[in-house]
């Protein structure tokens, strides 16, 4: 996976602190002191899993309007040492968000 390669190359992409500020807000403080705030609905719409993105074309099949603005983070876990997995209030839980991807969402 290319995301793992780039994460290895770019050492700075590592969270120092991950805190769930509320049911709809997540804050990540990165090792380089950058602080990023994420809205649950935006993260949910950016889900990179195979149900939400066509694996072969990279095209997003998830429609943004299919996700409620009130979607909440029910749970979040760290996957290995490189990613986060969210359990959403709409029952979805298959997205693996690499730290690199989360950082790109913040910077981009
Ligand atoms: Zn998904």
C-alpha cells in the first residue's frame, strides 16, 4: 500500500495526542506541534474503505448527502501504529484512516 510507504518516508506524520473533544469532534496534535480539528461528518464522508471508495478507480462511491451532519463517533481505536478506525453512529466501521491520510485531510 502506497500510504504505508509514504508514512515511512515522512517521519513527521505521527500523532502525539489524539483526543475526542465531543461526539462530533476529534483533535489530533501531531509530533511537529500542528493541531488539527476534525468534524465527525467530514471524516465520515472521507471514509477510505472499499464500501465508500472504488478500490480500483479510487472514485468515491459514497454520496456526501447520504451522511447526516449529526453523525457521531461512537468509538475509535488505533490500528497497529499507523491508523485510526472509527465506529460511527450510523453503524459504519470499516474505514481505516492512516495517519498520513488524516494529516492530508487537515493540510488539504
Ligand atoms: Zn467506508
